């Protein structure tokens, strides 16, 4: 079973049964397989991802801490990282 998220830049996030995040297109075809623990929506053709991060807090917007962070493009290719979140911001 998939849980679908927002649709931005023609791609919608989904969460697979094992809790990984991937993307589908408007025809509901998987275009980026679910392999990262978290992936933000695409902005400007890039999406922030993290692997090994954990949720801290409760509510609609808990904080993600730890893990390795990076950026992917719309094909799922890693274009930056993985590294720490602090190094990714620089």
C-alpha cells in the first residue's frame, strides 16, 4: 500500500510499506523508487533527502535530526551529498 503526498512540479511523493519515500508522475507511474528515509517536495528541479534521520517532536511538522543529507534531481540521481545537514547548507 502506498500513501500519497503532495504533487509539486509534476511529481507526487509516496511512502512505501517499508517507510521509504519515492515519487510518481501524473500518470501514477513510479519515476523515482522509494529508497530514502525522507525526501522533501521538489523545488527548482531538486529535492532534499535524508537517510538515517529520525523524527524529533510531534505534530504536523516534527524536526528531522541526524542522518546523511543530500539533493536529488527529477530522475532520482544524487547531485549533492550525502553529507551532514550542516555541510549541505554551505
